[in-house]
C-alpha cells in the first residue's frame, strides 16, 4: 500500500514545510539559526550550529524520527574558517554514528554563517 506524502508545515512565517515524509524518507528543509518567530539568531558559529541541530531534533520529533535516523547531511558555511568550530559542535550531536555528509561554502540567508539540511529514514514506513 502506497503511503501518501506527509507535510509538516513550517512553524515560522515562511512558505515551506519544515519536513516532508515521502518514499520511506523524511526530508527537512534547510535550517538556519532562528528563534520561534523566524527571526535570525546572530551568534558564534558554535551557537548557530547548536541551535540548528536542536531545531533539527525538534522537527524530526514532529515526524516521529530522531538524529539516529539521519542518513544524509548537507552543510553550508559562510567561510571555511568556521570548519573546525562547526565540527566541534556537530560531533556532540552524532556520537555513535556519522551520517553521510557534504559541506561547502556560500552566502547564507540573513547573512548567517551555518545552514544544515538533512534526510532521515522514516522508520514507520520501513517497519524498522
């Protein structure tokens, strides 16, 4: 039986879903450091990374998933000079497994320094 696509609308005032479940996976929109109202949180790269990963945990929980279900991570940094600081925080969230990951540099929305997008396994779909 084919499961319908499930959308988890953004809790912020932007026209996108925080997550979409489809085909056995959960796709999260790119996350930047924001408060509950959708306002940018300008802070150190470490704090931006921590905020983003906590937000990702919350979005995954809405979709009945966790960080353990993440299979792919895409990271954008505003500058490679932040690579070590980013990794320092990142490894505190992924201690027992490391998802596949890509990282590049670019200009990021709201002139922030970090954006993270993830894809997770939908265990409810796969019976795992």
